[in-house]
């Protein structure tokens, strides 16, 4: 039930997308975005944890793809629910939290 997030249109060539610090930074920023989405659409609030499973970048492209799962305590959220929750936010707001504009937020096929 992982989600593929194609984003980071303007990742700097100096950013090492495979470094632990880059991945941890994005996990934290995604968690903040999910917090905001929950505040917007849910009456209950649970701290959601994000675990990035993979990061990839096509050669010559500034776009980066993330595959991640969202956990509510020990349970992994359904990918449709997770992507639907994040899609409650505008692309601009997701970009605000991530510091990079998203291209696509979708359940992984």
C-alpha cells in the first residue's frame, strides 16, 4: 500500500537525494503535510509516520520520485486513503511543506 510521489521538480544538483539526511528531511516534511491534511478533513487526529522506501531520479531530469508508506502507529494506511488524504491539500500547500512543488501524488500501481 505504498504511494508514489513524483515531485521535487527543482531539486538542486547539489542535493544528494540518496543521503540519509535528505530522506529524513523529506519524511519529516511529509509528516507535517499529513498533519495539515488531517486537520483539514478529519475530526480525529493521529500522528502519522512516513517511511520513505525508495528515492529515484531519471538521468538528466530535475524530477525526483519517492515511494513511501504512511503508518498510523504500527498499521500501514491503505495507499488510496493516504494519497487521497494528501490530495486534500493544494499542490501549492504540499509544495510549501516539502519546499519542492509536487508533480503527481498517486497510489503506486
